[in-house]
C-alpha cells in the first residue's frame, strides 16, 4: 500500500504538470530531432538507386585480366555500389604486371586510395571486394588449367568447366555482392541518427528533473516528515525509485512511439523496442538516484549540463567527426561517452532489428544498473537518519 501511495503521488504530480512535462521531455526533443534530421538528410544514407561510391580506375597494365577487373566493377551487380568516373572519391590503381601475376601465382598488389571526400570504412570495403575478386579469378584460372591438363574430349572439358565455374560464379554474385551492398548500406538515416541523439538529450533532462526533485524534497524537509511515518530509509529509497522509474518509462515511450508512428525511426520489432526502453529507463533512474545520493545540487547540475552539451555536440557533429583521424575520434565517442551504451544498443536495434544485436547492450545496462543500485543501497544504509 505504501508503494501504491508513492506511485499515486507521482502520477498525480505528473498529471498536474502534464502539459509542461510533455512539452519539455517529448515535444521539444522530438522537434529538435526532426528539424536537425531534415536539415542533414543528405549527409547520411544516399538513395537506394544511387551508387554508394564514385571510383576512378587507373589501369597501368592494360592486359586482358585488368580489363576483366574493370568490367567486373562496371557489372550490373556492382552498379548498386560503384560508379566508375573520371574523378572519384576512391582511386583504384591496377599496376603493371597485374595480368601476369595470375599466371605465376604471385599476389596482385592493387592499390585502393581514399580521397578526403571519401570514407575510410567504405574504402576498406572496396578493397575487400577487389581482393575477393582476385581470389575468385585466380581460383577460376587454376580450375581452367587443371581441366586443360585432364585427358578427355573438348566437349567433356567444356562441360566440366562450365559446371564448376557456374557454381562459383553463382555463389560469388549472389552472396558476396549482396553482402557487400548490405554492409555498405547498413547505416542510419538522418532521422534515425538524430532520434537517438535527442533521446539521450531527453534522458539527461529527465535525470536532471528527478535529481532536482530529490533536492527539493530535502530543502522543504519533506524527507524528515516522511521519515516520521513508519517507513525505513531503504523502503523510502525503493518506493521513490519505483515511482521515478515509471515516470522515466512513460516519457521514454512517448518519445520513441512518436517517431515510430511517424515512420521515421524505431520502426523495428515492437517487443525489442519496449525491452530496450524498460532497461534503459532503469539505468537512467538508478543513475539519477546515484547522483542525488553522492553529489550536492550545484555540482550535479554542472556535471549534467556539461554532459548534455558534450552529448549534443557529439551527436549533431557526428558525420564531420567521423572523417577526422580516419574515424578514430568517432570511435572514441562511440565507446566512451556517458550515453555510449544506450546509443549503441538503439543503433544496433535500428540497423539489425534482432535480439542478438541488442542482447549485449541490454545485458550490460542491466548489470550496470544492478551495480549502481547496490552502491546506492549501501550509501543509504550509511546515511541512516540523514536526508539524502
């Protein structure tokens, strides 16, 4: 009954201030995300009908094999990701002696250079495609040579060759190219990227709201009046945590479902989305409790303001940052920002939409939440009788 009383109090306070809370925690972050996503739409995923990479080919060999490689890059399968141009973001240099390297069994050192306008990651993918082509081409030539050395009629040789080559070509065209296209195009749209950015922003705002609510309860001596009732410190902490958790879940759901209804983000499996929201809300709730227990009002607000600014700067400028130092700075941001775990989990959900991709993220958030909760319980016990 005491827990229900806490929940009821939180619910009544939320309803009383519903307009301002929805405006601050839902409408405002969603508006910022939609506006920023619209303004940066062209910086993210290109149209599915457009090639991903503009490639310039420099053929220094001019052999049959080098022309075969160029024809492969211009093939129907590759047109989805590569467009051969006079000037491109990626430069493939076929060195002299490339054709002969297949005959003597040596490696063909083809150079794939990335200009300042290109992406290192996509350049690596292009290099992998070329390497795989060389492997398959060398294998085909070895098969040809093996068949030629066999005893039999020309018809038997041709039939055997066509059978083996056809199977290899089918595997290569149907699987490798499709996988490469999927790998390159597996990136977020501008709306998806900024929906995650401003979700983190909203979560920091909610944490700030919860923390300031705790400070206000202490300043108004509400805590002392509650402790005069038959209620232990641990009970108060847990009841307050549960009611705060429900508050966080409500506004997280309002945010993600608004994007889902608009069809711009969070459109994968609903069950997976709700699972992430529930676990992420738990992490945000215990973080708010942790900060209010260990830091005073001024310090906590300064830290949260700094985190909000850093998170927004990293999210809004992510594309330019990803080009600095071959993407090293973006990788650091992905791994070490305070909201990195939440961002990664939502990003994997948007990209892959399966439980396997978000399993580690959810498990990590649960483990971190439990650890923080245990630390908070120890802190509450040590501060017995004090307003926390």
